[in-house]
């Protein structure tokens, strides 16, 4: 029988998968972040900037066990992390998500919403706003019965530097 993560430790979240090779146009917005529309031949058309960004699937709700990363005493005299988990310095991820194996299909390019609900860039809710996500998956570390996902916090409105 497969080991299951304790239900009492699970919290509500959402994930979105990156759509490989699919990009959404970036639309011009006003000062409030609303898409600017132009009337062309009697039709309202969103004004495109000419730029494109990575597309994601519509977010899917799930319940998972998440814990915040803590460097604790695992630092050198200069405050630098010196412990590596799955090839990543512990200073390079902010949380871990533990799920039963094959429970959700997320991968290293996926987005996670934990403290905020997903937002969309359009009124029809077809274009996910990736900057509304709380985390992106940095590593997927499977074991026999569970999978540990190392998550990196997104700075609201921008991606954090991963160099």
C-alpha cells in the first residue's frame, strides 16, 4: 500500500503547467493594469505590445503538504548556505511541497499558488497571469512513494533571479 501524506497537513493550492512552445501576446495596459482596447471596424480589440510571454494551463486546485525552507544552523560564518539538497543550495529555494507519487503532474516549469489565488490577464480568464503565482517549481525529487518539490518564491510582479 502506498504511503500517503497526512490529510491534516494538507492545504489548498493551485498549479499550472507550462505549455511548451505556446506563447501569449502581451497586451498594453493602463495605469490600473487593465488591458487597453481599440475599436477596429466596430470590434473591441486588445492592443498588443508586440511582445510574447510563456503560456500556462488554467490553474488546477489541489491539496498538498507545504513547508517553508529554513537554513537554520546550516550556514558558514558568513551566513552562506552550505547544504545542498538534490543539487540545489538550500538558499536557492524557499519551500518544499510533499505529495504522494503520481498524485499531480507538476514539473520543474510549473507554477504554484499558495497564499494567493490565481489571477488572469483577460476577462474571459483564459490567459493566466504567471506573476500572480507564489512559487515556481525548481526541482522535482521523487522517491518510492512520495515526491518532494523544491519551490522558489516569486517576487510579486517579477521573477526572482536564478543565477
